[in-house]
C-alpha cells in the first residue's frame, strides 16, 4: 500500500514537472503574429535583423512557430548561399588553312609568327620540295586571340566534302609553338531522300587559349570551311544575400576607441560605417570579441573615405568581416587621416540572410516565438520538411510576414523575463517539495519495523 502511494505521488510530481517544462508560447520572450499570403501549406519568411537581435542564440535555435492550439509547427532554417552565374558569348573567328605534304598525314604544317602593335601575322611556310609534291589540306587554325574567357564550344560549317563523318584532333596554344591536346571532335553531314542530318558543334574543355588547331584524321582531304565560331563562357560569383541592422550608436573610450555592444554574439559578415562629413579619410582597424571579458581579435582593417572626384562623390564605407560570432565591436582610427568627426560614428552590421520555412497546421492565428534560454534546435532539414524538394521550389512557396514593432519587442522581452523566472522557480519548488515528501515517507517506512 505504501509503495503504491509512493509511486502515485512520484508519477504526479513527474507529470507536474513535465507540464511546467513543456514548451508553451509563453515560455518565449517575443511572440509576433504572422500574416500568410500565397499558396500553402508551406510558407517562408525572411528573418529580419530585429529577430536576430531578439533571439537568445545566434543560430536561432530558440525559434518556434505556434498555431492557435499552442502546437509547435515543423520548420526548417535555410541559410542564404552564394551563387555562380554563367554568361556565354559566341563570336565568329578567322581561320587559316594548314597544309602538309601528300602522304605525310602526321606532319604538322610549318608556321612563321610575327607580332607587332597592329596585330599578329601568321605565315604558312612551304617546304623546299613542295612543288614536287602537291600540298594537302591538313586542317585549320582558328584565331581566338580576341576572346578572353574560357572556350566551351566550337561551331563549324563547311563545303566541298562528301556526306559522312569528319573526325579531327583539337589542339590549343598561346604562342603557336607549344600545343596542348584538347581531345578530338567529330562533324557529320548525312543526306537521304531529301532529309539532312548535321552535327556542326563540338564541345571544348572550358579552357583559355589564343589559338585552336584542328587536324583532320580521315579522309585525306579536309573540307573547306565556310564559317567558324567559338563560344566562350564567363562565370560571375554572386555573394550570399545579407540582412542589415538599423544604425547603432557608439560609445567612445578615453583613449579614442569606439565600441558597440550587440544584444548577442552574431556571425557578422559585413560592417558599414556612416561617414557623416564630406572629405573624410580614415585608416581604421576593427576588432571584436565574443564576450565582455574575452580577448579582442582583429576582424578587418582598411581605409574609409568620402571624397570628391570628377564632380561626383566616391565612398568606401564598408568592410568585409570573417563571419566569426562577436558581441562587442571595437573601431580604432588612425587620426593622421583626420578622424571620423566630432560625433561618434554610427554603424550597421550584416549577417547572412536566413529564411524560415514552416508547415502550416492547425488553426490561425500563427505566431512566431523566440527568445528562450536553454532552448534546443527543433529545425528539420529542408528535404525532410518538404518531401521531393528541389531548389527552384523555394521561391514558389507562400509568403509569411512577421508584424514587427520595436517597442513591442522590448516590452515582450521584459515581461517574459519575469514570467520565465517565476516558472523556473516554480519548477524547482515542485521538485524540491516532491523530494522532501519522498524523504519523509522513506524515514517513516524505516521506523515502522523497529516500532513493531
């Protein structure tokens, strides 16, 4: 009987503690209503810097989405990524015939190259006994010296050859002396019953070269080219999207350094310094640290300026940062450049943009909650949240927007701090009372045999 009573009390205490410990919207310092538009059930939200500042952790592990039934919804966090964009340009090129002796298919034609400021002269040299042996069209030399980007495709047109396949080797050079093999290519032209099949394009390895040499393998006589063009490809790197803070005021130390305190440590990617005065020039050094008592680490150094040039104004007011988590920033200015003015400068900081994607379930209104100490991440991989996910699908999801008000954020954080403390103390009180009750019952059980 006593053991059953102990088990019942212990189970009740565990249930009470679990009820207090279970995540509820009220456990989070900030709760913001969400407005949804577009087609669901998945929605995406661009996380602004104000929400990064309101979180307890820089990786947003304490972020949740709740419905009207106080159920936490499944979600994923998607960090912005840089992109590589390719652009292609096709350009017609000049071609030069390459001859070899009859019966000497392996011989490479002789060339003489003369360069000057006006261009490059390519002369084909005849062998001494060329008159005795008829020359054979061995191949073609393409002049790609006007193209600066890697070559990815070759397109040819020809005449004077019978229908069939034309195979040739491809070589490249920058000086017409040393040649590098680029593999082989094949052209085709087939006709039958009024129909024609052509293969005029050959893929290239995507390398740079000033000259491309085509040497035919079979048949003995290479076809006469009527057109030749090369396709080049340029790759431009697009940096990852950033989200910026509002201007942050600085404090100035007695030794002339400027410092800023962020609400939490964030992986900063870029820094913008406001240059309020024209004709400003300031060599600076930026340092940061994760906590107040930590050592300063150098983040960046450079020259900031706001100067006139040709009737316009040029500015350099941003610095790239390494993306380390920092909560405090320090700016040291070399005053020999004139400084940053009388008033302490304002800065803006940027982190890599993050998108929240969640699965709608239950009844509206839906609320975004964050700002809970000790929270663990509940984010799913995006491929798990959206079965069969493909990257292009992200932009097709519905849009969610958080209704942000700076004053409301501050008030919610202050109110939640007191409520969180009360719940934490209440949980400890329940646990301590339970332990005390169990101890008293254990003592009672130990005394009963001796009394009997």
